[in-house]
């Protein structure tokens, strides 16, 4: 029971991070019908920007840690958003009316280019950060000494994710920007006939996806304290899996899919073998695609019009 | 108000409009009739800049809109209820109407909402229902209501009668006339239902194979033997 609880906490933490990245995949797919394979690299860049900002602020020293981290988070979100925005302008907008395959290749190209760009500018070695947020709550103690621990960092990750996802869902459901995004998703021509600037709406979608990925990158830097230029690949594939698992195009689906992938990984590593946790996550994806090709919360392609 | 001169439009390499000239004056109801595939819908979409006219000029209220992007053209005071209605299927009626109000004055949203609910009470009853679950007639009403939400000075209507029961067609045509008379809104109506359209319109144009072949007052066209033979056979009554 205690062991289970601990894996649950670990899984939720991991799942929250996957969920934040997965939203970027699912939103872009929803609005332009393509997978942004460079999104994992956007997340990685978010992590690097966070790390660099933290180090800069540390060298300046002074002030409250919470305020400093908040500043870092905002800086990371803004700068990473610029990358997301530029990515769309450079690699996808010129290809918008081309066959999907062209945009797909462009996406993979951008993924490689961004990965190499960070490798060249930041070096290929691991970058580490001393833990900043320390301390934890001991929830339960078993007789043999095993303790269920919920660290403050884990609380921070879960709370940040819940707040962001709630704010984000509200924005999509209630604001005029959210409505414009859904309109572009359902019928781009009609949206423009009603005065929606479709190009701008698509740009903002990339910006929002990148900002959420930056939050994930920020949290990962603080949580694990180790990053390198390659983390975008696996995290990107996992988050993409989460988006497909939940039903690509569905935002609640991306959140659910992220949580499930995180939990599957945590439980698999906890009860079976840590080496095969990726296999477990992807095996679940294969099963879902066989029995429910539209994902858990996805809708069938055919619509009554 | 709207003047179209020598407009050519292409779909890929296929020329759909071969030099169309057309003039609409403020406060008029003008109709464009013609057979399937004549280019009527293409002309309406060309006014909206999607597809953009390949050559020629479109001037709206003294402003050349030929090269403007679609969303900016629509911000000049033009609203379009397009072919196939194009209701957002996964949005509620209310959300569809909110989308229609984007180019309108936000302070007048409640007033405009009340007005379109007055015109189509069924939309108010179903307010929270998703667009995709409505019947064809309801979707058509929603499409027109959505176009009215921005209080356009020029309303473009593409086949509002298509596939609807005669009673609903009458209702929709009555609404078009009422709005035109009460608010002076200019209407450009594309129709296959030539009889109803010509009776409603001040003037009409006939389009054949991407060209205007005939023009005149609604009444003159109704009585023209060629129009009667080609478009009104069996429709009078």
C-alpha cells in the first residue's frame, strides 16, 4: 500500500509534465492537422532557457527564491514562445497549402536542426543544477522503514500543472481567442469569412503550446536537475504518445493521456523493471490504437454536417 | 456601393469567372441566378477574397478591396452566409452567433442577439445545442443569423433556400425582405430558386458559364421569355 502510494505520487508528477507538453502537440494538430515533431525540442529549449536564467539570477544573488523562480518561469515562457512562433513562421507557414508530407519532413528537419543548434551552442554534456527547492513531507512510514515521501517540488509540479490546465481550458472554452481557435479548427475558411485572422490565430496556438512546453522544461530542470540537448527527443515522443492515447486534437485527452503515460511508467518501473518502462508506455499506445484508433477522448473523423 | 469590374477568377488552371461586371447600389436587393456550376458561389467568394480575383477590380464603398486578405474584407462591413451553410458543428448556437459578432460592435452584441432571436425564435429555444445537431432548416437560419450579428452594410447570401421545405423558404425570404426594409441593409442574393429570388429582388443578373448574360429589374427578368424557359419552367404557381 505504501509502495503503491509512492509510485502514484511519482507517476502523477511525471504525468503532469507529459501532459503539459502533450497539449502543444494536440493543439497544433487540432488547428492545422499536422504533428509538430519539433515540439519536443521546444520543450528542451525551454529547459535550457530556464537553466540559464536560474544561473544568471543565482550569480546576481539576493532576493526571495520564490520570486526569482517566478521571474525565471516567465522569462522561459516568453523566450520559448518566440521559438515556437518563429518555428511556425519559418518551417510551417510557407508549406501550409503543400501536401502534408512536406510539412512533416519540415517538422522533422526543424527537430534535428534545433537539437543540433543547442548541442553546438551549449555543448553535448549534461548540464546540472544544484537542487533549489528542497524538503518534503513524510506521508506514511512502514514498519520496515519505507517512507512515503511527497517532496515540495512534486507538490509544486502538480499544483502548477493543475492551475495552468484549468486556466488554459477556461481560456479555450470562454474567451474570444479560444473560440477563434476552435473555429479555425472546425472550418478555417468560415472563420476567415467571419473576420478571424487565421494566420495570427495559428501563430498564437504555437505560442501557447510553446509556453506550456517551457513550463514543463522549467519544472524538469528543477525536479531532476540534469538536462542535455537530447531530452527533447524522448520526452517529445512520450508526450506525443500521450496526445494520441488521449485522442489527438482533444485537450482534455492530452491531459488524461499525459497522466496515464506518467502512471504507467512509474508503476512499471516500480513493480517490474525500470529498463522496460518506455516499452510499457509504447505498448499501451499500440493497444489503444488497435482497439480505439481515435484515442480515449478523441472523436471519430466523420462528422454530421 | 459594390462595384465589380472585369473580374477573372481561377481555381488552379481552370478559369471560373470570365470577366464579370456587376454593380450593387446601397439599400438594394440584387439577385444573381444561374444554373449549377455557373460560377455564382465563386463570385460571392471572390468578393470575400477567397479565392482572390486573378484580375479585375472590386470596389466596396469607394475602397479597393481586391487585394485585401479575407478577414480584412469582412471587417469593412460585409457578411457572408456561404454555400453549404458552414455552421461550426461542435459549437453551440450561441457560440456560432458570437463568432458572427467578431467584426461587429461589441457594445451592441446583446441588442443584435435579441434581434436575430426575434427573427428566428427557434434559435433561442435551442441556444445551447451544438450546430452539428441542428436540422438543415435550422442550420440555414443560424447561418443567416450569424451573418446578421455583425450588422453588415452588405449581406451576401448563397442559396438560402437550398434543400429546405417551401414553408421555411418563404419564412427566410420574408426575413430577408424585412431586414432590407427596416434597416436598409443591402442584400446580394445568389439563388437557384429563381422565381422567389426575382420576386424579392429590385434587380437581377443571370450568370451563364462564368459570365453575366443578362441583367434587368426583377420584374423584367421574371417576364423575360428566355429566363422563363431556362430557369422558371414549372416553378411559377
